[in-house]
C-alpha cells in the first residue's frame, strides 16, 4: 500500500530556493533547569540548549527567539521563520502518479544538458560533463547513463515512483533512463550502447569553462578498490584503479570488469557511511530494453539464457541486485567539491561494512573495539556507552532494508503486595527476575500505586509485513527505560539468531514463540533469504577452521569459554583498587596475532582508552577475567583463541596477504591490557556521598561492636568476595584469633589473599594481630565441618545477589549445619531507595521525571531488594525453625521512617544439642578447597 509523500522540511524548502546561500549557525546557550532555586549561592544545575540563526546572503537574517535541546531543531525553526517572513509556499515537488513521474524524468534529463545550466551549476553531473568535453573523437561530450543515476537522487526517486522495484534493481533503473532519454528533447542516446549526449553542440564559452575547471593533472591517480567475485568460493581481493582527470574514471573500472566500455558499467547506491561515495560497480548484462512505459521492465531475472548471474555478497551488502563480478570503490563527483574525489577502499573497509550489518556490528564499530567489545546484555543510563539500544535496532533494520521498528510504550498501574511484585528493576529485565522484584504498598515510597511502563516492539519487512514482535510482562519505572531495555532484548535476539547462520536453512531453529518473542517464520526467512544464501552454509572438513564464506561463523562444537584468563608479564605495584561487579573500568589494550611458532606477528587493534562496566557482558569473557585480576596501574598479557577470521580482517588496519590465510589451529591472539581507572558502582558512590562514614564502614563497625561484646575469637564471613570485611576488621582492635572467608569466586578470593597477606605481613598496618586466617573456595550452601560452631558469622550485603530461594537455602544451611553462636546478615532496605535516588546526581541529558514509579534497585546485579516487612518475615521464619532468636537493627539514617538504609538481622543461638555438636565436629565433611592460609606468622601456603 503506497504511503503519503512527506512534506519537505523547512530546511529543504530553503535549500530548494537558495541552495548554498543559506548559512546556518546554532548558538550554544546555558540555561537553568526548571526547579532550581534562584539566588542560592551554590552552583545551580544547567543544561545546554541552542538558538538557531539563518543568514541568507543579501536577502534575510533571522534568529529564533526561543531555544531548543537539539541543534537540528534550532536550525529547522530558523528556516521556518525565514519561510514565514518571505512568504514562501512549500510544495512537495514530488509527482503522485507514475505518468507524472515519467514526464518529470524526461524533462529533468533535458535540463541536465541545457547549455545555460552548464557548467556554472554545482550539480555533481557537471564533473562528468567536463571530462566528456575534454575527450576526442566519438566520445566527445558523451557520458554514460549510469552517471546520471550516480549523481542525481531525484532521478532515482522518480524511477521508484514509476516502478517500486527500481529501488532494488539498478538494471531496471538503467532501462527506465535509457527509455526516458529517447523521449527527452535535445538529448540523444546510442542504439548500441548506453552513452547519452546533447543533440546541440555546446557553446565555446561552456567548453572554455569546462577546461578551466580542469586542474591540469594528467598523471593517473592510483586508487585501491576491492573486487568482490560473483563466485562464492573466490575471495574478495584488492585491485588498483588508475584514475585520470583526462579520462572518465569508469574507463579503468570497465577494463577491470571486462565490460564492453564504461557505458556498460552499472552503479549501485552508496554503501557504508552516508557521507561517502562507496559504491559497487558491475557490468550490465546483455538485455533487451522495453520502450513502452507500461512495460518498463527488464527482461533479465537470472533464469534465462542471458548472462545474469547474481553476485550474492554484493547484493546483500548493497540491498540491490548486483550482477557478475563487482568492484567496491570510493570515487566520484560530489556537491562539496568540483574535483574528482577518491579514497582507498581496502579489505578492512569491506569487512567493516559487512560487520556493520550484524546486530552487534554497529556497537563494535562505534566503540572502535571490534575484537574486544561485545553487545552488553543489560542497559543502564549511567553506564551505557555508544549509540542507545533503540538507535542500534533502528540502524540494523535500515541496513537490512527492513521497515522502521515500531515501539509502543504503555503506562500501566503497578500492582504491589507485601511479599513481592511483578515490577522489574530498571537495569534487569528477565521474566524470571521480574517476578522477584519488590515494591512497597504501604504509602512510604511515593504514591500508593505509582505508574510504570511496558514496551512492545514490532519488526516489519520492507513490505510492512510483521515478521517478529516482542511482548513481555516486564515493567519499568521510566518510559525511556522501558523502550531502551525492550530494544536491547530484540537486538540480543537477532544477535543470537545470526550466530546460527552457518547451519543449513532446514536446520535453523526458528521458534514461533519463546521468551516473549513471536516470530513469523515464513516472512522472516523470506526477508533474510539473501543473507542466508550468502552465509547460511557450513564449511566442509574441519569445523574448527576459520570460515571463509562470511562473518557469522560460530564454532558451537568447540565453544568452551574459560572462566579465568591465565596472566603473564604482570607489571606494576598492587594499588589495592580493583574492578568489581558494576564498576566502570577504563583500560588500554593492544591485540596482536601470533603464529604459534612465534615466527610472525600482526598488530590488529589498539585502544588507548576503553571504558566498560564489569559484569554487563560488554567485553569478551577472557578480557574481563584478566581485568578483574588487576588493580589500577597494573598491566598483564594473556592469550586467547582466534576470533572469527572476518572479525580479524575487519579489525586489522594494515592487512597482509598472509592474514587472509590464517587458521584457528596455527594462530592465537595475544592481549596486552592495562587498568587505567576504576569508578565504583553507583550503589557504592551513593553510599559514600550520602553517609559519613560510608555505609560499608558503618556495617564493619556494627560487626566490631558485636565481636567485642561477645569476646568472640573466631569469625567466618560467608560470601567474603574480595575480603573487604576481613581486611577492615584488621584495622580495629578486636578479640579475634581466627578469621575465615568463604566464597565461590576464585578471583575475589585471590584479591582477598593479596590484601590480607600485605596487612598481616606488616604489623604496622593492623590493630589486631590475628594468628590464623584462612580463605576457602566453595559454596556457602555446602557444609564444611571445619567452620562448625564459630563464635560469629557474617553475611553483609550478599543475599540480594542470589535468587530468593537460594537466600532461604543459605539461611537454613548456616543455622542448621554451621551453627554459629551469632549470625549477622545485612541487606539493602528497598524502602530507603527513593531517598538515595532522589539525592543522586541527575543525568545531565535528562529532565527529572514526575511520577517516575517504583524505584530501581541499587545495583543491576541484585536479584531482589526487600522491604522491612519482607526481610523480617524471612528472618523470623528461619530463626523459629532452627532454635535461634533474632533482633533487627541497621545502619545508615536515624532508623525512623522509612527505616535504615541497610537493614540488619542478628541471629543468636538459644540452645545447642551436645550430641549433635560432637557428631558434626567429628564428621570429616570438608568439600572446601583451602585457597590461602596464614598461620603462626609463617609464610602463607597455597
């Protein structure tokens, strides 16, 4: 169904009338954000806005009285002011019927060759005409028809109105212009080839001006281009074009393609960046053109006796039908310059264009990190870097020639109860997590039933047929969060699907409905048919060899990712500042490719400043593992398996012929990484900014008071992580003689061991001399008899990082099996979050929102956050089941409504069965691995 032609923008109307005479300027203005306090002797929050200016030389000058958040809006407003003052009537100037389009097409072709319009015009076609007038013999004044298509966007628009298929078929466009030229007054076209020329000779003045535009450089310019063979088994390769200003630049292209002459070279639309002139050039097949407008089609569709073999790779990249071998080149005339513009196109350029069509490709390229960056699986306004998920999915759809994605955001009323809620936190969005998220309904947060938002996404084919839709029960406190998180979910779905494309089509798993996605397989596979024909095939032989057919290869049979990288060449002093989950970490890195015999080395990628969030899946696994083992200003190296061959070729700025022959068996990647800066997670930054001392120190002081009140000599920290509590306890005078830490993370325990060893080795750094310290690697839900019956157990800000059922299992195991005399458990108080988040610095790019709905969790890794009622329900149930009493307290705040920022439960053992105690002490259950131990001031053992 045809859509209505959009009205031209104000700037487009001004450009139609005044062209380059219109000069725009966006003046930057700082203005106070609504709600600031006038006269306050403190810095006020401001934002950057713009005032638009338009100068029409010798005609008019205007400036917008108001300001705008975006530069382009300010410029459009200035253009509208000029239109109103000058009384210009805006018209679309686009024909509404094929017949009208045909008449305008014939008239436009005549206009190009009118003597009075040449050569003073800035139209790119003038460059082609100037070259034609410098020729001798039969070619004097002749230009190829494809030059008209290349230089004039409106010609292509008119062709699409005549026949919508013209958008995807350059051969059909050539047919239309060939036929239109025959009907254009004052223009002639050859019957045997595709040259077009003026029927009237140009005036001597026009010829002189054409010669004056020539710079006089006759030596050919060497320009690199990429030849993309039609045969899939043949590799793309670099070719050199010899371009001379004395000859039309398509002459050498025609020679490379074995075309009859340059008039038989067809040209695609631009690919890659919109500002470039990168296009595919390919030979026109032997076809018969139909002169009748009503039958304006090409008799070649690739299934006759004519030589019309479709180049699948070039067609997939350009979104048009490309025939035979094609050359990808950046050469041509533009409105920006009268001289011929050239730029090298390398294999790296080619593979980057391919990469940009992947769901995660634009993100990698925007980060300038092809071998390291990965599409994050979680969105956060505070830490997301690069184009937003919505922009990424829109760009992906455009590059795949799909319709624009459709987003529907609905405001709904949150449904809350005392023990749970379906409201999803801002930074986690899985259906499983959504059911765990909590909100209070007792009037203590903001409003009794605050509004939340849901977003639905629909992806349509180029013909506006629905091929995929995403609908979920996840709800978000802000409209923008709902939209961006839903867009990211769709992008991740496409990314996972594209990893399957090395399989045969019949084996592709395309479920009709899963995880909130509904897929329409027939339309989906039809829309991605060209993509599948290029990449949907398996390579023979060894499945571990690098794929030579495309970018989407994924070796699932050998994909076993290691959890931790083995580091070498560690350099730099341990600063004690380590990246942790949720922290923003800035690194520099270099990636080299080595042959395993170390005979050859290739520099692939260098990034001097790369920032990402730990735990968000934003980088390859091995690199994050490396970074979390280093402190700030430390560097190290590690080796990882080879990435997909095409990713390597896209990353390498300088390509060697050897790189195209690399294989997974003979090469490895070496990463050199240095940690430059670590910014604490938002939760820690808020706590430090709003509490003095910070909440973390207040929790330590709470534990110290209980240790000394009990005269405790043994302490075990369940979920000790990197040992922050154990490390802090050494700075306070206590009665402790043995401290133990248990955690499932080897990386965290390694950092804890380094820190504890440093302090215990230098008694001047400690207030307490602890004779024994042990770090165990294991799960806190597994019983180990060596930790039975300790005086005190701690579990501070840990349980919210696991699912609720796992938190209940932990409580039961500790109280029934480990049986500490006292157990201290702390967790965030969800009811306190509005205070923390209202006090946090607002995002400079966003306006504060009213009725923002339920508060987000303090950390996107939190699986739940409990209100006081929920926490007390959990703790009292555990205490009653295991002969413990429990009392509640907290730190952070006064304890009045809405309670403490960090709520604490103190469990005390009421009775102890002596027989059961003896049995557990005698049980040789020791599943934990001793990762580090300090005993009797001796050298620690491994």
